């Protein structure tokens, strides 16, 4: 079969068919579940290709003089962005004799793990948002304005701007967390009107977990010895760290996952199919799934690269 370059062969696994083994240790370590579901919503895709489009609201009402005519306003059109499902799959081929004479249940155990390999792929794709949030040429991680998710000056439909990163990218600290809260509260929509966003979650690397918890869980401000009240708990309520976040200094503050137009769109769920290969009776197991990230705009995201550089 085209694309199949390796298989489990009888002659390479003779130990599996011989008596005398006391214990066979298989890969039974617990794997991470879909960690991204804490901060990224899932929706079911209706089509292989989907297209999103948006329009603005109205501007702020101006003054109207007595007897004067009304000013008129208009709504603006955003750019369209198309999303396509991506397909993933993995196969396992076991020779007939290897499957038939396996004394220790090694190979049936492998087939049970096959569909579960998709979970890692889901996590890797979802968490790839973070290293690509500040700058990328990949349209999959850009907003409908072809801009990075985190930016000092996002272009609005009316020609103005809004921001979701600090002017200077400080590291994870009490002061920077307070700045995140200020910036999010001052977020404006496509017409420059303030919108209601509430920070929910601090996201960072496992290396910075202790810093995040020290900031959020200390009774007093952790950055001085004056026993000033710690107000960081009023900014975000919890912290999420994951080994899938490989860049250490950056950190992010996210609002409710229902607020932002970034999501995981599911096509076909991971399955497991089996068939016998003609002529050899070798068994082929395959698992397949499809899904995609959808990034339209990034209202509700805030981030700092943590490297002390000036944002652009």
C-alpha cells in the first residue's frame, strides 16, 4: 500500500511468542487530556470550508442642535476569512503471524492506543496559538485584518486602533498583571466604543507557575515588604500552565472563551478502522480525524512577550 513504509513483523518480535516472560511492561502511562478546552471553545464544523465575515456597530451619538438636521452614520464591513479543515491520520500494520501468536497481549494494546494519539495532535495545534501570537506570516494565526493576535495597534474598521499588549513587554509580575487588567478594561470596539470584557485566566509556562501562584495567592503584594493589599486576585481568578507552552517568558491573560472569536472547529472525531491486506492477511489499523483552528479576531486576548522589548 502506498504510504505504508513499516509494519510489525513476526521475525522482529520473537520474544512476544516465546514462553518464560514474567511481566511485559506496555505503555500504560497516563497521557494528558485535551488541556486546551479550559481556554478554547470547541464547535462542530458544518462544512469542510467555512467563511466568517463581520460588520461594525455604530459610532457614539453626537450633539444635535435645536432645529438642526441629524448627523448620519454608517456601519463598516470587515474582511472575510475562510477556514478549511485539516486532516490527520496514523496507521499500524501487524503481520498475521505476529497478531495470531502474541502470548502477552502486546499488539491488541497498541491498537487501543491508536485513536488516542490524536489527543496530542489536538493539544499541539491548539497551543501553537501562543508562540505564533506576537508575530507570524502564517495566515492561520492571523486575524481577519492579517495581523498578529497580540499587537500594540490593531486596525479597526473605522480606521482607528486598539491594543492588547503593553508598550514595553515586561515579564510576569504583579505590575504587569495589573497593566493587563487596565488594558483589557480600556478595550474599544471597531467604532471606538468601550466594550465589556472581564479577564478570567492567566496562562503561562510551567517554569513560571510558581511566579503566577505567588502573585495571585499572596495575601500582600509579593513585590514589596510594605504589606500592601494584593489586588492581583481582582484581575484574574486562576492560572493555567501547560508543558505544551514551550516559550518560557511570555504570558497571556484571556477573557471568557465565549467572548473571543478564536476557537477549535471539529470535523470528524478520531476513529479506529481495521482491514486485512489482500494476499498476506496482515492487519491494518488506522485512525483518522479532522479539525481546524479558527482565528478571526482577538478581542479578549492580552499578552506580553516578557522580553523587555518595545512593542510594535
